[in-house]
C-alpha cells in the first residue's frame, strides 16, 4: 500500500528569449529553488531538493516536466538518493517528460544507493517533438558497500522510454534481483560495483560522429568497462561499469560537457 503521492510539476515557456517557469508545484518531500541561468550554456537550471532522509517503503514519487518550445532546461539532483530497507512492500517513482519543438532537456540526478532489503521500481518516459533534444544520465551503486551490503537489495527495477512524435524509438528496461541473479559475475557487473548510463537524443544528431568523438573521451579512463552505440533512431547510449560513484560522476560530467560542445541550442537567454 502506498501513502500519499509526492508530486513535482514544472512547466517552462520562452519569454523575451529567456526560459522562465510558467507553472510549478510540489508536495513534500520535494522542494525546488528559484531557477538560475547558465549563460555559458544558454539554459535555465533547477535544483530539486528533498526534505526526506531517503526513499522509504510505500513512498510514491511522481515528476512531470514540460519544456516549452525553444526552451532549454537542466534539472539536477541535490544529493544521492538513498533507498532504505523495506519490510515487505516497495517504493516507486514515475517521471514524465515532454520536450516541445526545438526544446532541450537535461536530466541529471545524483547516484542511487539501494540499501539492503530495499525494493524500488522507477520509470521515466520522455516525449520528444521536432527538433527537441533530451540528455539524461543515471548512476547506480551496488549498495552500502563499506557496510557489507554489496547487492543486498531485494529488487531494483528501472526503465527508460523515449517517444519521438508519439513513436517509441527507445526502451531500456532493467530489473536486478540479487536473489536470483549473480550480479557480480559475467554478464552483469563483472566485479565492478557501480553502473552509469548516459543517453542523448536529437533528430539531427550525427550519430556516427558522436559515437567516434565520445569514444575518444571514454578511452582516456582506466579501471572501467564501457560501451557506446547508436540507438534505433536519433540517439546514442553509453553504459559504464566502474568502482565508485565519484569516479563515474567525473566521467559522466566530461561526457556531458563534450555533448554540449558538439551541439548548439536554439534558444538564447539573457
């Protein structure tokens, strides 16, 4: 059974060549601060905070973001997501993103730490329209490794779907259940403790050039296993295995910066 739903809603529009929040609301434990503007990247940035100590059994989080036409928005997390021990139930999260024509949305949450006996189901669906861009990243830890909780969670399920003009163009569906899967072995984490995923979608993206360029960034790092490929349509996806959230955050930050360098964005902000 789930308690009350925790909700976050943000809608942006372009006003005087500047991305502004037209409408927003949130319920506990969500809280957002006033947007600030990154002039170097020509975009609005919003930090999402949480008044909770972490995700508890029965929690239900719902986030809906609408990025208006020609707007550019970055949504960032404030701290790691800690998923606490659960007796019998589970917690869930659902994200719905809509990026209108020529808009850009960068979803950049902090890493997730599933504690022992936790059960978490998360899903994100993004709807893109002509000329829209969507960049997202995720980092998953094996758990509280230094407390002896490496892959001690009950379940971690996560899916990401991307639609372009209402056509499904990408689906990434992952369900990890340590009780039935040897997550440290070949075919899973292969001795590593952390996994990062980054994907970028844009209907005018030169995917071959992007894959080649980003591979040169990835190959400069030691102590990782990584792969990069083009998706079915309009996108690229990168998955990296490593040991340590901080290390992966640094790698993802550099990849993200390279993507920004490769692409120019439509909107201009004052």
